[in-house]
């Protein structure tokens, strides 16, 4: 389901009509790619489901990106040096907020960065994707950052994220 221009807050607080819940879920799962509206993830059960989905083999993108960077860091830096000065900072973490049509959903960045007061954000990137707002924090702040974001957007923080 497409979040359209609704804010995440409105999605989080929207309760599905009891008779339309199954219909909406089934319509989303019949799409390609399969989709489930974010509003269905914002209770305790939904938070648990979301975390289980992230651990599935099919939810591979972040793990794949990290492995590509680790395996090819030297070559990537050498290629970039043809265009600009490059320096490498270790002990950094990339954190991403992912959601359908995120780029055009008003207030997401304000809520995210408002929740992260006291965390030093090193870099922000959104233009590359409609679905993702990425930023870099010190690795020592990664767990606290994700916990704060889960509390802001999902109303619960999953303690198993870093197991």
C-alpha cells in the first residue's frame, strides 16, 4: 500500500477498520513487490513482526551493501580518488529509516532528528531513494540511535536488534 503524502504520525495512529484489515493486507501481498502498509506495524505485535522480517534471508539489502563495502573498500577508495580527495573514518555506523514513499512524507526527518538530540549526525543522505533516509553516526552511538528511532516511530524498541 502506498503511504502517499500521509505523515508517518498519521499512519502510526491510524487504526485499520476491522472488516478491512484482511482485505488491505491481502491486496498488499498480491502486489509486486509485496507491500504491507506501515500503519500495521505500530503496535507491539507489529514491532515484533517488523524485526522478524528484517532477519529474513529475503531482507538482504543492508547485509549485502555492508559486505560489498567491506570486501571492496580499498578499490572503492582508489576509484573515488580519481575524482576527489578521499579519507576513511573508522568506527562509523550507517543508520537508515526505510518506508514507502519516504522522500515525500512530510515530517519524517524532523521527527527522526528531533528524537536524536544529543547524537552527533556525521552525514545525511536522502536523495538517492524514495524509500530511505540514511545517515552516519559514531559506531558507539549506533545502538542508542536505533533504539531512539524505534521508540519514536514504532512505539517500542526491540532489545534483540543488536543480538
